[in-house]
């Protein structure tokens, strides 16, 4: 039965598990984590931006439509996209 759930998007064996981090970096006081999504034989841009504000860890998740066959290229582009989001939105990111 679990095979059919996976086939039709009904769940996974790791329900509630945190996504795996494929790469991360610090940028202007924020932490950017690449949490790539698999789509067929390709990797899709997905990441998390985190910052501790007043003792509370704030997070912002992002996903983009871009897909890559090379995992390292996707990680590099995801981190670059995270830097772009921080540069454009800054403190308003968590507002």
C-alpha cells in the first residue's frame, strides 16, 4: 500500500522529517540552506533562509521553477538566489 501512496503523492516514509541540507552559507547575518527538491532525474531550487531575531529563529522557505541535472550547480544557484532574496528584501523578509 505504501508504494501506491508514494506513486500518487499520498505521503512518504519520512513524514515530518526535516529536509536534508545539500549546502549552506552565511550572508549578512542570515543563514541560507539549500534543500533541493528532486523532480525526476533533475534537482529543483529550494531553500531556507534563517535568522535569529530577539532570541527567536525566523525562517523563510523559497522554491523556484529552475531545474538542473547537476546537483552542485543547483546548490550554487540556490545559495545565489538566497543572497538575492536577502539583498532585495532585507529586514522585511520576516515581517
